[in-house]
C-alpha cells in the first residue's frame, strides 16, 4: 500500500507542476488545483515514509515528478524531444527502479 501511495504522490506532483505552468499562463483556477494536488502529494509522501525508507521514497517521488513533468512538457507544451533529454529520462527511471529493487 505504501508503494501505491508513492506512485500516487508522484502523479499528484506532476499535476501540480502542470498547474504551476498554467498559473504562469495567467489561468487563475490553476491555483486551486495546485494547492490541492501538492497537498495530496505531500500527504501521500508522508504516509509512505511511515513504513518505507525516507531516501528511497523521496528519490522515487522526485524521479516520478521529474520524468512526468518533462514528458508532459513535451506533450502539452511542445518542449524539445531531442534524444539527449530522452536518454536522461531513461537514466532517471533506471535509478528509481534500482532504488525500488534494493529496498
């Protein structure tokens, strides 16, 4: 159950970051979504840390947030999709999987 909380926390983190971008575009409803999604993300992160190692949970959560935000930036906002960015996304994902495997 704690690993599901980490996954959901990462997803809410990505949604929160998307709303930061929307807020920068003067879409003021994004502020409500930003507060709600970051609150959910941090609550789930806190729950997961009750039973899982802090470093592992935080590493995976930030990995999900980084990879998810980068991919969503590419898909939603036309950010560059060059091979080097994709290579480093794979490296981040590999690191997150490695942390999971040794925990």
